[in-house]
């Protein structure tokens, strides 16, 4: 039986407004700054919106923060960790759930409040949720050669020509966009290459401007560049999962050992690469036009 607690509409009789979980000493105080989580949620660029995948360990991680606050005190510190782990919840709601879990006298109560926070965080994700019929790709991780890692995609059936694998990957990328696992307004270009050492499959995500891809608050003074937004990193990770679903990769960089069905590379195209690609396409267009008129 689920421990999730539906608290959103709980309001004891005789209380005209606010309800059981209205702002209290532990809740959100009107007109008082609550730090970085009191600020409006960071807007996610529309082209990076994709469905949330529930984290099976989310509630467990939240329980850990509550347990640490119970064992060592300093609840304000662990509240920040709790709130940071559920960024889609309003600050007041995250606070209420944290302190109700902290004040709970039994383990099942703590578990219930933390499961509620995790579920609500998924429900309130700006990109919605992944379609129920879509199952995200998975892979099996095992110890590999010497100190390496052996990763086997769930659709791996043995060595296959990259051309056939690329065809399946294109179909999987299309299904992923239909299932809200990947953003719909982007282009996923799949290309292959064959060489004496094997074969490779390269996927380039096109249509994402630097202004959307880069995090304006993450400038690196050492390398003098901006880091990517968390959503851009998650996009790359999901495309990599799909790209490697047919792969078997046993690699150990320390011994220079690489045994793969195909090498895979996923790239989020930046503005400079896009401008170059478009300029080259325009050159080819003009060349064809001149050839026709000759």
C-alpha cells in the first residue's frame, strides 16, 4: 500500500482559510525572504522541456536529510538540502513536508511525507511527465576488462552494421519525442562512419541556441566559458542512453583497451557550428543553382 499522503486539500472544520498546513513558524512567512528557494523558479527554456522521470531513490534521499536533522540538529541546514532536492515544489510546501516529517514519531510517517514530496516534485515538473506507454532505455553495468566497465544496452543482440543500428536509433528517437522523453522541437541528426578500427554512430541535436543551452549563472573564470544548463546535460544523457541501447562497450582507458560494437558520440550543436553548417549548405545550394543555369 502506498504511503503517499494527500495533504493538499486538508482543512479542519472551523478554519476559514489557510487549512491545516497554513504558514506557521516552520512554514512560509509572508513578506520574509527565505533565501534562494524563495525566489521564482528558474525558467526552463521551452526547447529544453521534457517529461520528468521519477527517481526511485528520491524519497529515500529525502528521508536521509530528515534523519540527519533528527540525529544532529541544525534543521535549517538539512531543510536547504531537502528543498534543493525537490526544486519544483513551492518553498512553503517543501518546508511543511520537511518539518512534518521531522516532527513525525514513527518511521512510516517520515516515509509517507517524503514520498509525498518526491511525487509532488515529479507532478509539478515544468515539462510534465513521460507518457505512461513509453519505457526509457536501460543498460546493464558490470565489471569489465581489468579496471574497466562493461556496459550492455538492453537492445543489444550482437554485432550489427552501423547503418542498420542507426536506422533503429532514428526510430527510437522519434518514439522518445512522442513519449515526451525528449523535447519535440529539436532535430536529431544521426550519421555513421566506418573505418579500419571499427564503426561509429554520431548524433547531433540541432535547434538549440546557446542562450537556451548555456547557464548564465555558471561562468567559469578559469576556462572563461559558461557551463550547460542542467536540462541540457540531462538531454545529452537521455540521447546517449538511446544511442547506446544497441551497443556493448567494454573499455579500460588505463590499459588502452576498447572493445565496442560501435563508438558513439552525442553532441548538442552550438551557435558557431550551426552557422557554419548553414553557410556550407548555402554554398552547396548556390553551386547546384549555378550548375543548372550553365
